């Protein structure tokens, strides 16, 4: 069984930074992982994704150059996924979710089997 637990959200001023973490327990070493977000009144949106090896990363154009996704795959039973977010804007305000899918990387939320509970990020202007 895979369990995902996010942390690191909070309130930050525009231009600031936050680092989100997601601890994935269970054998996720063969799972691609991703971050999604849902802003108030909007659809869930893909943010960034990373391959099971951690070698390939993909970004939504809205965050490219500001956000960095990474993962620590050294522990086969417990992966840690991170999202370093820099130069935040009020448009980044959302609940951020960690997700995992077996096999190749996807950007469609429907492809992801496991989800965390989410962590709130609020960026003030």
C-alpha cells in the first residue's frame, strides 16, 4: 500500500520561496511522481512531474524556471518528493497535492493512482 503525506505549505509574500515535501511510504521506487494544485474556483492543475529514477523532470509552463521538482530514491521503502518554489506570485496560491503512478510519467491527473491529502500554499501580494 502506498501512502503520501505532504508538508511545507504556508503563507508567504510575493517573491518569496517555499519548499514542499511529500513522504511516500510503500514501494514507490518504480512509481513516477508529480505535484498538482487546485486554486479556489479552478480545476486541478498539473505543476511538475518526475520519473521513478529522478533523472527526468517535467514542468507546467506556468512554473518553469521558478519551481524545481526532485526526489530522493535511496530508500526503496520511503521516497521523498520535493518541490522548491521560488519567486512565488499570488497566482500560485492553491492546495498542492503529491501524486504517484506506476511506470512512466504523466501529466494527466487521471493517470495517478495515489494522492496525498494536500498542503495549502498562500501567496500574499
